[in-house]
C-alpha cells in the first residue's frame, strides 16, 4: 500500500481531485463520507450526538439536521469541542479499519481528511495539497454551497492557513480555475504518485 494524504482548505476542491484520482485507480478514504455514514440513522455517532445535543438536531425522518448542528457549534467553541469529541474517535477508528484493509495490497490509498495537517493523526508517505486562493474558495462556497461570505471566512479561519498547508506539501495541485484548468495538474499529480509507487 502507498498511503498518501490529500488536503486543502474548505472550497479548495478536495472532492473533485480525490474523485479524479479514484478514477485513475486509487482507493479513496474520504473522511467526510465516513462521517456521513456514521451519522446516518442507526449509526453510533448519531446516537451519541442526540444524547448530547438533544433530538432538536434531527429532521422529522430521523436523519441528522446538519444545519441545526452547525448553528449550535460554529458560534460556541465549547460545543464545537464536544462535537469533535463525539465524532472524531468513531471516525478515526473507521478510517483506521479501512487503512488496515488495504495494508497488504499494492494499492494507492488516498486519505482525504479535512484536518490532515492540523491533526497530525496519520503517518503518510506523502501529502498532496490542493492550493486555492482564499478569495476563490470563498466565491465557490458562496456560489455553489450557499454560504454567506462571513460564514465562509469564519470556517476558513478555523483551519490551517494556506502557508501552513503548503509547508507540509510533497505535491501541490493548484486549483484556482475551471475543471479544464485543473485536469493537467491532476495528470501531473498521478504521474508523481506513479513515480513513488515505482520507487517502492
């Protein structure tokens, strides 16, 4: 297994890049998808969240009302800490299980984790950073994800800075333009990944 980390700030296009690498044959472990699975009805993380925050965080059909949770935690640092203390252990255990499943293979495994740099929780053989101008990221979040500019900038302020991410990068994928602009950078990234695998 060749384990590589993929990170970037909110609005950087991590999902687009991880999907493109998956199309080339990489196994992608997406922390956001793991979170969603564990927060689905019947999931252990959802049950623990309801215990802490109450059933006001549930929709009528029993699914998680993500906006209700966001409204609670993003203006209250103590509640954000409580949320992280509930979510992170379960998600971490599931990510570890998926990594272990791949350990004996010769697959390229991409770990798409939003706080990869901040948490230092995983030892990888390289880190790919999706680098996006903060103003471009804000515009994407406002246009495509319904954020206000203030919300977008507040989320970004809670993450590692662009400079901190770039300092940890083994390979940088610039993503300030269109999907067509991104394509050659993804191809170059895959070439770099292939060279690492060939060197093993």
